C-alpha cells in the first residue's frame, strides 16, 4: 500500500494540473525562454521535478548548453545522489554541488562523480571523475562560462535550518510504515489461518 505516492501525485495535480504560465515582458528574452521551455517539454520536465521535490524535499536541475538544436537542455537530477556544501555561516550560499552515482558496466560497478565548486572569484569549476576500480580518476575539468552554476536547486517546502527542503510526505512516512506493518500481519494471519485443516493424533481405528 503506497499512500505516500498518492499524496505526492495529488499535490502535483493541484500544483501543475492546470499548466504553468510565466507572465513576462514582451521581449526577445521572453521569446527565447519560451523556446527553451518548449524544447525541454515544459510540462513533463516540471512534473518530474515535482515528483523529486515531493518525495525528497529538494529539486535539482542541471543546465547543459547547446544540447537541443542550440538550446540548453534542462535535466532533472535525482536528489538521492546529490549533496550540497554551503558557506559555514550562510546556508543560502552554495559552495559545492556533488553528484555521485554508480552504474554497472560489463558486469562491474563503475563510479561517476561530478563536482561543481565555487571559486574565489565566484566562477564555477566543473570536475568529472570516474572510478573503474578502487581509485577516482579525473577525466575532465573546465571552468563554467557563466556567473551562475550549471546546477541549481530549490526547496519543495521551506526549511530555514538547512539547504535541503522538506518533502510532502515528511509526516506521512511514519503512518505509511505502520499501515504497511499492519497490512503485512493481516496477510500472514490470512495465509496461515484462513483455511485451517483438522488434524489429530492418537485416535483409535
């Protein structure tokens, strides 16, 4: 039984069911933004981000320039692989994004890591690593061309104490676990006791 999933889908339906429109000035910039949204299938993209945010509390979007006919690709990132490092005294100032995950290649687990690190001059250094065996090996390093990072994040529900947001199911998970526990016990009872067979020993012929 998955009531948590139902909570997230209902929330997404209320938030995005009628579509999303941006009321911007009638400028070339607005036309470009609309073209970027269209190239990235806006409604599907926002639904994916909403699912990630509803389940984990934080959404991540990677900007990949010139990936779709000269348009940037906007790629949702799975929050389970992401980590945020902030300034020691300012949780709103991101110092590093870390994206670490593993894939099976030819039967072996290979690690992949991307670090997006703020430099002293507020530029961003993007480093990519692979781990084919026991050690990480740097395979690429480039300074990002823009004054904003190639990965951005935002909170699903505001959390003043952390860069990570609050999920839609923060308070539902405990209830969901109890429901599943009770349901599992009921299934076991039915399996063992729904169709009892009469059995005895020591009776005479």
